[in-house]
C-alpha cells in the first residue's frame, strides 16, 4: 500500500491514510480534518494512547486482552492481541 491524501470535490483536505488497492476498504484513515505526517512518531503516539486508555481497566490477573483495536485506537485495520507473553 501507499499513503493516500483524500480531498473533497472542492479540493479541500479531508484526511490522510493508508491505501490498499486490493482491499474492499481502499483507504484506512489515520488522521482527518487536521493534517499529520504519517511516520513512526504518529504510530508510537497512537500505541501509547491505546496503552494509556487500558491502564486500570484490565485486571492484573488477566493475561489475554486486546492491545490495539483498529479504528477505535486511531490505527484503522490494525488489531493486536496479547496472550500471556505473546503479541
């Protein structure tokens, strides 16, 4: 895939995301309304926020849970689960 920038019919910026020409969902939006650079910093920040959102919610005796939940964590199309020490 590639990075895709989406504009409306008046050529106004709408969003930026990841493009996959073979997927039924052609663009997985990573940022909308405000421009953002797509790179390691953005991904690191989204993963950090996802981990922060789960702090205090997951019981300490649980060893299986969803670490990243796609669009809800601003990482469309990415799902990451933890089972014990395996990601």
